[in-house]
C-alpha cells in the first residue's frame, strides 16, 4: 500500500471528460474550453486547442486524429501531432457522450437527440437520425448495431435505442423506468446497464426484451466495469458493489463517504474509482478492502486513465490532472 503523486498539471477549470493516451502523451478536455495534450513524463502541456465552449464529452483516437464534441454543439477532428484542426461539424445541441466508429465513419449524438454518422476524412454525412430526448450515454457498437441511451429532464423514463450502424434506421427502442441510464456494455451477447430504477438490467441485443434484472435498491451512478462474469458499480449512496452476474447476487459491497459517480478502472487486482468529495480509492477486487485513499479535494467523474499498467491519471473538478503511482 501507499502512493506518490508524481506531478499535477493545472487547467483553468474542472476536468470531466474521459482521458486517453498515445505515444507518451495524455489528451483531456476541460470546462475551460480547451483540449489539452500533456507529456506523460513531465506533466507539461505540449499543445492546447480552444473551442470556445466547455468540453465534457469523451474523446476517441484513430491513428493520429482526435475526435470529440463540445457544449457548443460542434464536433471536432484534431491532428494530435500539433493540435491543428482537420475539420469541424456543427450541430444544434451540446455533445457530451463518447462516439463510436463504424467502417470509415464516426457516429455521435447530441442533446437535441440528433445522431450523425460522418465520414472520418471529410465529415460528409453518411446518415443522420433524430431520437426522442437527449443523447447522454456513450454510443456502443456491437455486431454492426449502435446502442445508445437517452433521457429528458421532464420525463420519468429513459429510452435505449438499437440503431443499424450502416444506415441509421431504428431496429428497436425500449423505454426503461428511471430517466437516468448508464452507459451500455456487452456481457455474453446481452446488453447490461444501470438505470435510475435502482437496478442492473439485462436486455436482449436482438429485440430489446428485458431478460432479467438485479435489484440494488440504490441509484447506480458510476460506470459498470466487467471482469469475466463479475460486474463492479458504484452508487449515489457511496457503495461500491461486486456482483456475480451468473448467480445474480452481490459478492461484496464497500461503503465510502461520498457518492461514486466516476469511471471505474482496473489496476492488477484492484479497482480504482473516485467520489464526489474528491477521494480516489484503490480497492481489492476480491474482498472490497480499501488499500489506498488519495485525497484529491474535489469531484472525480470520468477523467481516469491507466497507462502501461503503472501510470494512473486522474482529472478533478479542482482543475488539476494528477499522475499517481501506487506502490
């Protein structure tokens, strides 16, 4: 046990988007309207690109190109070598979720319910489609289909869509109790996601039928992380759960002192996660025992990334990006 904060890099507002890495570089967007490229070794900024609006969407890298959306409704393609813009595509709603790649197209959605499939090279529209409510979940590509969750603040239900990735046609849609829908993931050819109805639900990929659910009795607010047949998920009440998906039962639960709304990551035999009060935990995946707690000081959400099974990067609402080395 034990840890060292190797360096920290300061942006000008909080860091909320997922972090990605390539070639000893870290890439992260900020609410200060900039996207940053940071050197892994030194924590110095190699370049930054200003978009004129806050960024809390999750980026994606394809070779030397970085794709992400911003709250001004613009989707960007940057060259990672120098931070120059290759192209931009304007939409009518803010973009907060992670896009998906299908063939030579990138697919993303926005808060106006617009979903676009654009050519990676020139941003020409392959197809576009409008769904009900705001696109808030990451887009999941599986078996040539796009799965995406939506919700509206005024509604009581969220909606999960299955869309043909080739042409944008809706294959099925499923209304789900609780307007909050977590990012969908795949478990044994089944869609698994948490909802605002305090449950993990298992949905048939082909027709949207709910196969079964696991009641947690708490609002699930973190991402879901899978290791074989075990799912890990955190709650608004500050409980991290380990759940056997075959037996449909809780293996263990660990209580911390604040809501868990972060992305979850695995480092060897531990699961890493952050909380709303700024604590960053390293916890045993076998027992739930807390090994370390790093006091960051402000909310931690999606900005967590592990590089080379050693370097742990955490972004926080305190505006800092941290490099943490666990001993």
